C-alpha cells in the first residue's frame, strides 16, 4: 500500500514538472511577411562572422515571428549563433554558446517561427551538466531566461 502511494506521488510530481515546462504556444509571435532587410553588421562580432550572417539573412523566417535564428559550430560539440531581424537587418547575438548536449538530442536548440520561446539543451558556455534544459523568451532585443532546468 505504501509503495503504491509513493509511486502515485512520484508520477504526480513528474507530471507537474512536465506541465510546468514552458511551451511554444505560451509564447506566441506575430508573423512578418515583408521583404528582408540587408543584414546590419554594426558590432565587431557581427563583422567577424559577416559571411555566416549574410548567408543566413536570405533564409526564411524561422524564429519569433520575424527573425532568422542561425547557428554554427564553435568547436567540438559546440554551437553559437544569432537572431537576424528580417525587417530591420539587426543582429542579436545569443549570449551563450551551447555544448555537451546528451547524445539522444539531435539539435541542441528548439525554436519555431510562430513562437518567442527558445529551448536550449546542454551546457551554457561550457559550464554545467550536458543534461540541462534552459528556456528563454526572446523579446526582440534579449534572450531572457524564464526558467531554470527542471
């Protein structure tokens, strides 16, 4: 009897954690369908990665309504990236690199064109356990952390 109560409590706790995780539909974004602006390479970091940003700026909007989220490798099992505003060409850098995600994860970043939510799997800036999951709300200027790893 006690074992079944403990099992029920653990299942309820697990279900609560899953439902508490941010969902894409909870962070809707308004779609932009206009012409893409030329990428603006104002920051030194943007000029350093100009080729990657220029190539990405011609892709379809894939993040937060009007942004093109682009990522590339920055070492073994490491990615970095930026969001390019298709309307203005402004580049907003992700404030972290991502590495060391679990092997069953094929892509360390999850995002959608119709949502401001960015889900990051792995270690940020090569610190912490690779099994971590981080949630960010992109407000058009900043990636704002909204929840620690559950």
